[in-house]
C-alpha cells in the first residue's frame, strides 16, 4: 500500500464514521479528518461524498513531520570532524549515524541510511552511485553538489537551512524529499520529478526549472523562482497571487499592484 497524508474538511463525523476511525486509526479533528493510505482515502471520499481537491494534500505537514522525525531520531553513532574520501576508504556504509562538522571531497559509492548531516561541507561533492535513504542535511554547505546519479533505491533526502547554490538534481526522481529554509540559487532542476516532494521557505533565484514535474507543489512560501508553465508540469501546484510574475516572465506581461 502507498501511504500518503490527506486532510478532509467540511463533514460531520457520524457514529459509524467514528467506528471506522477507531478501527483503522484515522484522526478525527472536529469537522476534519486526516486519513492515511489509499484504502482510507476511499473511505473518506465515501463519507464526505465529495472528492477533495489536490490542494488539500498535506505537503507542508509532511515536510514538518519528516524533518521532525529525523531530528528527534536517536542515532546510534556520532561522527565529528572527519574528512571523508571514497579513495581507499575502510568503511563505505553508514547507518543510523549523525555526522557533524565533517567534510567530503567525494561521496561516490558510499551508502548513508537513516543518517543526519549537521553543519557539514559537501560543496562540489559528486554523489555518483551513492545511496541516500532517509537522510537529513541540516545547515550544510552543498554548493555545486551533484545528486543526479545517486542510487534510486529508497532515495529520500531532506534539506533544512542548507546552502544549495548550483546543486544539480538533473532528471532525478526525488520521491518523498523535502526542502525547508534552503537557498538554491542557480540550482539545476531540469526534468526533476518533485511530484511527491515539498518546498517550504526556499529561495530559487536563477534556479533552472525545465521539464520539471512540480505537480501539487506548494510554492506559496517560496520566492525568486522563474517557472514557465509551458515547459513544466504544474498540475495542482499552488502559487501566491503576488508571485505571478515568476510564472509569466516569458510573455512580456506587465503586472501591477
């Protein structure tokens, strides 16, 4: 089963609805319900007799919960002030580790599983054939880092308050990845699939969005992006009315307050 988080509003929970919620661990909050899973989404649709719009998909809630989970995780190993290189490395797999104030010259062929990087320097690092499974980067330098050829298996990364200028995610399927409070000037998102990902308070000045799948993404907290609706997939994406210029820049349209 695919697990997602949905929010449904505008219905009055009945006794039978409460029984279903108890049986399947749904959350009922007043006139709202948070429903987990495709099967539960079907039930919720029947109970409300309406199809909830895609804009109710809880991208930002997922971002917060994913990062909070990673932040609160108790890591079994702490590694500090180490310079990493894949050349002649004695260890290539790191699981359930917190790496602090470390530097990387290369990350090729490493595997990081349920790890957290804090204040690390990974600028210009090539992540070729690197496994990144549920990895959190907090306050890291990732300028020019290349994530395009990381392993696809269980790939999921979360970035919090990172400098990602000129990083590349070319043609990458991002899965349930998240970006929060990040600066990504000039980043390459060509043909990247963000359809299951989320952005929160990010700066995309001169970032490249071409052939990018941004379905359902909430851009209302982001800024400085230039996204052409004709060359990107924007179905059900959400934008602030004050950022229309970032969508219409190619059409020589003058927008006034």
